[in-house]
């Protein structure tokens, strides 16, 4: 991989970036607990060192948080090379996959961070939903932006291409396609229900937002699958297939599905509240239950076992290629 | 085996004609079986970095010659091309002999030995 050579210490720090804060938080909480216990007791004079230690440890935590942030923003991701090595045998394909993983993860992290900060700024009356929506929207947008780049054209007069159809269905797993269809059907159901109850307004806005996300995901999937590809050797073509599939599912589609489910959940809860208010009755438990179910489904889509899925995709594309070249 | 199409903008033959000729060759040889779906005009144009109109013209000529048939939104498919096996063999032999002749002449002009020339063929063969 091109780029400056990083030290082993730097790589180790990057690898440990998510574990370090948790390790560092434990003594902090122990110190907080020790400080609480010492308050008002006879031994408080003897345990006067606790606040000092607490302050020092808090400073260490702040430094650590800034370091973790900078490490993530640096874009260097040694895990990407390991993950790519597990999936692709061809050296050039492995390099391409590692570069994609690095770019996609970095964009999603930055997008999530920016979205979360903007979302926190929109929090009113202790309702943390804007922060969650901002986070998911940022991750999805970051993942999508990682796919929008100019592929430099071949400058020679001779061009080669494979005479093979690339269909979206070959690259996007069935579960993802079903989830997108389910969100669209759910959105239509909410709209019909809103019309029957005689409520629209904010509900329609949430539904429209969910549908815009679904449409964007579908459009982006098409863009990724149809992206220019010259004729490649079988090993590289296999890596390219895997890369397109990962991009069109894990890159932005799953965060997008999670986001659309959260937006739909907001539409449902909005409809429930509006219906109860207009009828002058207490809100039923149906809307919050549906909301919770959609939130959990959204969380499931985002956290779905990803590396295992990548492995099975890699195997499937390898088998497909072998049967084509036989 | 993956089916590769090659175009050269510097050749005197128009690019759309190069596409048409290669598709016809693959259909005649049976490497593109009847019923096979061809890539969309948009996809092939993007992959070959050509204008959509160039690929559309090639497809249109193939359709006029009944080599392919367009099935609306479902795409473009290779027609059921009724050729006798003997005719297929003859057309494959002729096309291969033509290509080999050009290659052999170029190799001799460059003063390259047979082994080196065959080695180049082997390498290109494994490229796709």
C-alpha cells in the first residue's frame, strides 16, 4: 500500500484505539467511587489524595479521548489490511480492498462524528433522538460519499471490457433488498393509516424522509454496481466483485436501512401521539411498541455480523468466478 | 471463460463496427449462446469509455442483422442463431487463422522467435 510507513507503536495504538478508553475509564470510576465513600467519613483527611488523582486521571482521559479522535481522523487503519488479507488472496486485489476498507471506514467515522455533533446541537427537552438520527445519517452519508469518486479513465486508444451483465441483485444480498422493500411498504402503511385517522403534517415529513433515504440507497447501489470496470484478470475481477458487493451493502446501505427504520419509527410515534391528542384519549401502547421494534431492527441492521458476512461473500464470488472460468 | 471485447479508437474501422464484428464472431462461434443477455448500452459504454450512441449504433446494427433481439426493458439478448456445427467450425477456423496470420507477421517483423511469441500469447491468454 502506498503512503508513509508508520511505526509499529502507531499501528498498535490505532488497533487499541477503542479498547484504551474503556481500560482508562475503569480506574476513573474506581476513583470516583473512592471519592464518594471518603466524603464525610473520619478518614477523609487520609484520603485527600483521591481528588488529586481524580483530576490527574481526568486529564489523562481527555488526552486519550483527543488521541483516539486524532487516530481515527488520521485515516490510517492497519485492521483494513488484515481484514483484506483474510478475504482476498490476490495481492493487487487485497491492496484494492484494503484501500476501500480504509476509505469507507474513515468516511463513515468522520460522517458519524459530524452528524452526532450536529444532532446533539439539535437536542431539545432532553430528547436524544436528533443525536441518534444525526449519527446514523452521518455514517450513511459518509459511507455513500466514500463511493463517490472519479475513476480516472484509460488514456490509451485501446479499451477492453467484459461482455457480462452486472445486475444489482447479484451484488446486494437478498436480506438488504427485503429490508428496503419492508421499509417502503411500512412507509406506505403509515401514510394510509395517517389518512384514515385524518393526521398528516409531521408524520408525512418523517415518512418522506424515510422514503428519500430508501431511494438514495437504491440509487447509490445502482451507481456502485454500474461503475466503470475494464476487463480484468479473474483474481482481480473477483476482488472487484467483492468490493462492489461490500460497498453496496455494508458501506452505506445498512446504515441507510437503519436510518430509514429510525425515521419510520418517529413517523409511527408521531402518528400515535397526534391520534391520541385529537381524540382526547390516552396514548395506546401500540405506537411505542412499534417504535421500539423499529429501533431494535435498525440497530440489528447496523450491527449485523459483518466480518462473517464478508467472508461468505468472498467465498461466494470465488466459487462464481471458478465456475465462469471453467 | 470470460468474454472480453476490445476496441481501438485509432483504427480506421469505426468503433461501433468493431463492437458489432466481435459480437457477431462470438455468436457465430457459439461462445455467446442464444438467449445470453448482453450488458446494457449504458454499462458497456461506461466500461469501454465510449459515448452511449456508439454502443447503441452497434446494438442497433446487430438487431437489424437479427444477431440479437431487444426485449424492451428486459434487455438485449442473443438470438437463436441456427448455424450448422460445420459452419461454426469453419467460421472459427477462418477467424483464428486471420488473427494468427497478423500476429505471426508482426512477430517476424519484430524479429521475435516462435517460443517468445507463443509465450506472449500464453500470458495474454491468462490475463482474462
